[in-house]
C-alpha cells in the first residue's frame, strides 16, 4: 500500500528501490538493489540445476553443463532481443501449463468412471462392501 501511495505522490520511472533511494536513504536503495540482484542470481542458478536434474532423470544423454548452458542462453537471447519477446515466452509457457492441467483433468475424469459411465463417487453406499458377507 505504501508503494502505491508513494507512486501516486511522486511518479518515478524505476522499481521501488528508486523510492527507497529517494525517500529513505541512498545506501538503503543501493543495498536493496544488490539484494534483489543476488536473489535473482541464486534463483537462476537453482532453476538451471533443477532443469538439469529433471532432464537427466528423463534419460537425456547429454552432459549437465550443456543442458544448463542451453537453457541459460535461450533465456538470455529471448531477453536480449526484446523485453516483449521474454514476456510472450512467459505468457505462452503459462498458457501451455494451463492447457496441460485442463487436459489432465479431463483424462482423469474419464479414467475415474466405472463401466456405467458414473463417477467413482456416484456409487450407492461405500459401507455396503463391508456389511455384505
């Protein structure tokens, strides 16, 4: 809320670290910027390692550093071409993930049906199995 109020009071082009520099102190804005850079650097490294391990698990017979380098160069190239391309890639990846979830939901709904086409939870009484003997 405070960032929104500050943005309405004094519009500055930049992230909220520029507001920290202007309204709190130069050193605070500087430290905040470096903390965010360090956070992003660690996140990218851990994401690359996770992608490498996942692809190695699914039997990709390529060295791990080649996988990490390929993913990193793809992201850097998409970001260097234009910010819009990087945003479009993110949007298409989220759309693909949403589509995958919808398809999986439909497949699981079909697989959970019994022979009569009813869902698993449509049975009469689940306790009936235990009392029939």
